C-alpha cells in the first residue's frame, strides 16, 4: 500500500513536469504580437509622450467636439504615422460616448521634437463634456531636412488675428504639398494648445519665395504663437511669436498667502482622497497712480500637477472684480481623485487672458 502511494506520487510529479515543459515551450515558440506590445507599453519605453492627459477641448460651430494637444518625441530618431486615440465622455458614464483616432499635424516629427494634434468627434453631441487621450503607436521614419525658412511679420490682434510673412524653399529642388501651421498657446506651464490654423501653399520652386497670410478668429486667452511649415520632402523649424501684451503697465497684482482649506474654512496640512478642498489666495491690486474709481475684473486660475511627472491633473478658476485696488480672497474647489504628491500653481489674468500678476508661489499638496 505504501509502495503504491509512492508510485502514484512519482507518476503525478512526472506528468506535472511534462506539462510545465510543454507550457514553457509554447510560450517560447508562440509569436508575440508586436501591436499588443506597443499598445500596452509605457510612455518611457514607447518613446513618445502626451504633454497633457487632459488637453484643451471645445465645441465647434457644427456641434462636434474638438480636442487639441501636443505630442513629444523622446526618441533619437524621427517618427511618423502617430496614432492618437480620443474618447469623448459625458458627466455620468465612465464609458466613452464615442471614440476617434487621429494623428499629428506634422507628418514626420524630428528627434526630440514636438507636434500638435487636432482631433474631432465624429458626430455633434451636446452631452460631451470631456475627453481622454492615449497614444496607440507610431513608425520610425527618415528625418526631413529643414530647408524651408519662415519669416513671419508682427501679429495684429483686433477683432480677428492676422499674421503675414514669407516662406523660402532653400532646397535645390522643387517641393510640393507645402503647408504652414499657426498654433496658439495659453500662459499655463506647460502651455495648452488653444487653436491650430493651416494654410496650403502647394508647390514652391527651388530657391523660390512665396508670401502667406493668416486671418483667423482671435482667442483672447492666447499668450504666444508658434509657426511651422512642412512639405512632401522638407520642413522648417518651429518659430515662436509672442502675443501682443494687453495688460496695462500701471497695474501691479501680487499673489500671497496660498492655503488649503476644507469647505468650512479650516486650514489643512494634508488632504484626504475624494474630499473636496478650497485652494485660496490673497491677491492685492496696486496702481502706480491713485484713481478715484477703477473697476478691474480678474480671473483667478489654479493649476495642479503631479509632482513627479508634471502632468496637469486639474485646472479650475474663479472670477472677481477689484474695486479701486485693495485685496481679494479668491478660491477654487478641487476634489482629488488619486493619492500622491502634487503642486499647485496660481495665476491672475484679466478677462482677455492678459496676465495681471506673475505666477504665484508653488504650493505642495499631499493627498493620502
């Protein structure tokens, strides 16, 4: 009886060993899907990154939702064919109402370069209130020579925005399918893409020059612009253009005493997950002269970022009015959705998005 039991145990172990060897061989021999590997990779391994997981979005005139953002190429080689997935959500369900797949406005992104993207929902839907973005994949590509030269003029901001300039093809050959893109950014760090305008130049002869002009809708939150050109064979550098400063120079606003408070007004040293808090500041407006009656509307912004990655977690705002200078105590409510260490940045702008103050001091927030 004892010998029989030992024999059965040996046979069982032998069978298990054979099964284990068979499984190991199957894993080693079975081809792993490259597509799945790329989809499930991390950003650091993938080599390209979103500058924000919560990019700017707005409703277009036709009712569709437009998502604007930027891709960063962290590889030492050029990439193309970037596929970007966008999910469009309402305030109720965690499942997207619909999805779209798009790409960047620059066809070939050079090593360590960037490119904006603009992706629209397929259908108009008033229920869409937000969007989520992920990178699906890309391909390597030979880089394009930077032989297109842009010389923009001065940005003219009135009811519409206008910018004119010239583009020169410095290559010894003609080039076709030439496009110029004008990208507008706000004053946040990192800046958000607020708008993209594109004009088609078409073919440019070798060593030839053509004029261009943008006339587009003005977004008064814009603080800077970039312009870039790309053709079938060549590219230009990104050229940064500063937006005209609108804020009056005789105003001085300072941001002080930033605090975290519960909804009853008590100061907090740390914050509990899923518990709403108010981020409060003391802001003070002083004029170079002493006007009798001055009304200065303002917008107080709070931007919260993850401490390690710098990814924007939240942007909130509150509006107020200075009555002949003095002090205001604006606040923005935030409910943290994830544990970790964050830092808050504060800004004060006027209603045209011109800064009234330098960025406020950094405030650390520990969510437990």
